[in-house]
C-alpha cells in the first residue's frame, strides 16, 4: 500500500513544477518574421507554424492536402487514443490508464489551417532564424521513417488532417505537452519545469506576435 504522504507529495511536486519556469531570465525578443504558435485544445497542446518561410517550406516534406493552407499544425500523442479517442466512460478509464502507465506507440497529427485556430487558446512568439530552423528539425525528427527515409502514413491526408508514425513512446512521464515543451525549449521559448499539463505550457509562453 502506498503511504499517504507519498500520494500527497507527488501531486504537490508536480503542481509546483508546472508553476516554475525552466529559465528565470527574460528571453530575447525577436521579430515575427519567424513565428511559432502554440495552441491548446483541452488537455493537448500543439505547435502551429507557417507552411512556408524563406528558411523552410513544408511543401517539400508533406503532401499537398496538408500544406495547401497558410499554416500547418503538429501534435504528438498516444497512437491508439489520438487516432480513435474513446467516447464512453467504460473505454476512457482502462484506455486512459494504459496510455498513462505503460509505454505506448506514438503518432504525429498533422493538420492544415487556413488561419490560426480561433476555437483554441493560441499564443504566438517570434524567434530568430537559427532557433526556428532548430525547431523545424525537431519536428521533422519526430516522424518515424522507413529504411528508405519515407514518412510512415497512418491515415489519408485528403481531408487536410493526417496521422503519421512518430518517434518516442508515450507515457505519464512523456505526454503530448512534454513533446510541445521540448520543441519550445529548442526554440528558446520558455516552458514549465514540469510540462505535463497543457495549461502550464500555455501559462509560460509569453506571446509577442
């Protein structure tokens, strides 16, 4: 039986970690020429970036249905839950337990956006070119690939949304918000010390664009 003190200490530490920033110093402001946006939908966060800048064109990496718009969004999550979200309580509890407490296959969700989503919480930050390219490389490396270097598509992108096999394993110690925070850290955008909660990630992002 787990001691009561442990059950109280762990949530307290996680809460404190979600409130504390990874970096205390102020981050340098950059123009909005290279813009990185973070969106929040319920418990998930996503990265949304322009389809094309002079630094990188996603049309060279993704099929046309996903890059026909101005922005493209990326989210990382547990493959089974992400692609087939449960709707009934008798499914939510066991599948949620498995997703959190067992290492599971991950998927990347890629979505075309005509404009920044207006139904989500959105914050955009300007970064310099080198940080922008580093973040784009992080996203590209999050795709699982075949031996020939091709992306492994799980669903048809014709609707403007598609799932791909992703690198890494999903669990309670690395969920969708940890993935988002890792990308933001690479782009020198501040994140919480513990990034498991979507609200914590959004709290620490200071919008500049």
